[in-house]
């Protein structure tokens, strides 16, 4: 269960997260404080439930709804507001529900049942995650599983996917931090690989090791000597 809580007031975010964890103990809850951050999060991760404060500092929540729905049609959106007059607006925009501040646990539980989100959902598999790639003046959204490997290139990184290659001016360390818990491994200082796409691990020159990746069999990716033991364990070898 992946949930987003977007509110420009930290105490409100904390209280909502606390109550949600009491009802959905194993839920993974991300938080943001602005409309811009809401769009960035929705572009990178698939959410089951998205709590959206209407009165954000930069973009009104009612304006964000259509963009969020286009990005993730299956995501359930719930307005968070301190003003009851927004109830009508919530239904006009066809969001799942709305909850009032200060939060009431019984109302929150009722809302979760309305959205058909119960504790049984905690046993489900993680939602497919996506990553936003900023390249050539535009933002491309790719499923993380489609990334084969990432390598340092010039002053940024080249992202190799099952379809195309994309350049982004972020360091490989930034990508490692973002993708490290999604099945990616830093096989060498210049390479971050998708473990599910490793096709071959073999002995290379000077008694070192290298790997080949699915769809990129002509490319030889060296493995750091200090990484080989861990890599073997991760690959089950």
C-alpha cells in the first residue's frame, strides 16, 4: 500500500500520517508540501491513495486534480480541507472523497472503506514505480523496471532503458539513492544496474569480473573487485 500526503502544514501531515498508520500499519506513506512536489511524486511513484490539501501555497489542489488523474488514472484522490464548502467542489471534480481538519479517526476509517482500502490491501504487492527523467527540455516518465542500467556520462548520467537511452544531468550517486531499494546495485563506481536485467556474470581480464545486460549484450560492464561477493549473493550465485 503506497500513500501520498500533500499538505503545506507539517503538523497536519504528521497527524494524518499517524492516524493512517494506526489504520494501515504496513502502509508506506510519502509526504510533500507543495503542488509542484505533488506532481513530481506522482511522476515517479504509483500511489494507491493520494491525500491532497486544497489550499497549497503554490498550486490550488482543485487545479492539480486533472493533472494527477491523467498521470495515474487508477489512483484514488482524497481532498484534505479545513472548509466544508469544498465538499461540493470535491464531488464536481470526481475525487473519491474529502476529509476535514482536524482529522477524525472514525471519519478517516469510513473514507478508507469507501475507497475500498482495508487492511487486506497491506498484503498486496508494491505498486509499479515510475521515475521522471528530465532530458532535452522535457520530462519523460518511465517504469523503473524498464531501466536496464545507468552509467556516468559527461557531467551527468546516461539512462539505458529497454527502448531508448536518455541523458540527465544528475550524478550516479543521486540515482543510486533513489533506486537503491528498487532492485538496483552499484556494480562499479560508474555503473548502476538493474539486478533483474543482469544476463551474464563472467570472468574478465586480469582475473576481474564483468556483466552483460539484457538488450545490451554487446556492452561489457566491469564489476568492482569489492562488489563481486555482494553481487553474487544478490544474484543467487
